[in-house]
């Protein structure tokens, strides 16, 4: 189980797919900056639309291959292709 502390400022959902758990964590912890990292452009486009529609959350969508070294805190990582 992942425990996020108040000192954690950035978290990344690597291989985000549909945005779970990244979007849920961003809603539950609005002070946390969440990066949704998705290599597949179609899914990244969906994530951008979802984040836009939700509004007011500190979420950035990164349409790129995930690299674990970029993250301060990793929420979830998928090796799915």
C-alpha cells in the first residue's frame, strides 16, 4: 500500500491508461501535483480531455514514454504496451 505524506508535492502515474489511480488521487489530495504519463497518444488525448472537464485539479498529462527516474513519487506503473 502506498502512503503519501504531506511533504510529497509531486506524484506520477506511469502508463496512466484511463487515469487510475492518478485522477482519483488528485481529487483526494488537491495539494498534490499529479502527472499522468501515457505513451499512447490516443489515451493521452482522452486524459487531457478528462482533466479539462474535471477542472481545478493540479494534473498534467505527459504524452511520453514513462521513465521512473522522473518521478518523486510513483502512484502506479504499468509495463503494458
